[in-house]
C-alpha cells in the first residue's frame, strides 16, 4: 500500500508538470512558433536529453527489429498527438483544449479492455455517454471553438492509444529505451512529412531566443523526465488509473491559464457547466471504481 501511495504521489507530481505544458505551449506560440515547429523541436531536444541520460547510465538500447518498429509506430502516434494538442491551443485557447482533452478517460475505458483482454465495464460506458453529452453542450455554446475542440478530442484519443500501448511495452522494455525509440520515431515521421510538404525552409529554423528557451524548458523538464517516469509507473499502475489522474492536468492548466490570460481564457457559463460535468464524471468514475474494488477485497 505504501509503495502504491508513493507511485500515485509521483504520478500527481508528473501531472502537475504536465499542467504547465499547455501554458508553455501558449508562450511558445506567442513567440510565433506554430504547432508542427513546436512538436518537431520539442521531440528533437527531448531525444537528445534522453540519449544523454542513456549514455550516462550506460543502458543498452538493443531490441529486436519487431519491437523497434512497434516503438517507432507508437512514436508516430505521439507526434500526431502533440500536433493536435498544441494546434488546438493555437486555434482556440488553453481552457477549451484541456476540457476536450479530458475525454481521454472515455477512450481509455474502451481501448484498455481490448488490449488487456478484460470485459468492458458498463458503468464506464454510461459515464462516457455523459461526457459526450457535456462535450455536445460545449460545442453548442462555444461554436467559435468547434475546430479547437475537435483537435483536443483527437489529442485525447491518441493519448489513450499510446498510454495503453506503453502499458504493455513497459512490461518487458525499460522506460528510457521506450522513450528514445518512440521519440526518435516521432521525429523521423514528422521530418519526412515536413520535408515532402515543403515546410522545411529558412523560416522554420528562425526561432527567437525566448522561444528557444521555452522550448528547452518544455522539452527537458516538461517532457523527458515526466515521459520516462510516467512510462515506468505503467509497470505498477493501470493505463486507466494513469489517464484518470492525468485529468487533473485540466484543472491545473485552466487555473494557471486564467490567472495569466484572464481576458482570453474567460468562457461562457455553458462552457464551465460542461467542463464541471466532464470532470465530475471522470472523478466520480474513479471514486466508484475504488469503492467497488474495496468491496470485492472485503468479500474475499
């Protein structure tokens, strides 16, 4: 129990760091850096950081070709996830993006049973329908942010995918090795896309010193450490528990964003009602799951 509490405490600390990620993304955007630039530089700097860590700790990264290809594939999903997440922030705001991102628990409740070969829990589906209703409510009252909400939901879906995949992979592959292959795969996939789309030009690499500084903070403190630590926690915590806790990122991020950019982050009452329903459903789900688990343990 003590070990589990330590794991949960570490997970909450990681989520607090992630709560600052959309804020850093907004600051980077204010420096004129757009979503695909942010993701490419973020992944590249993070790969360099993780590579340095592996060299210092002298860890082997040798893996079978099948595992490498799998990790590269997951890395491509991560790159697309980050693009959707930061693009949502760019075209809407932090609050809208984070509320849409909170739908990740719904996707995980469906995806996790498929890969972990357990039955889909009915009340999770009911809670999922409530979340869908709340999102529909937000769509109705915040029509100007419809595209941002859509990108946020896609970011939530892709986040659920790679969280579940990493939960399976970390059982037999060390988390830093997972990180180096996945993030390298993401950089490679995005580089190929940017090259053939003609986006690699002089302007792509012209970044202000402030923008480069924020990118460094986001990559090293906001990505490399929490990525390795969170994947490592997947050895002991289920993907659903991780995704459930990640929803605290929504609360942290909205509060911080409102303090920094009150005018741009202030939303309609309908938005906050929908956000409250989503968060109450997510955390109510976690409370109910914990209660049922204790009842089963007592019965045994």
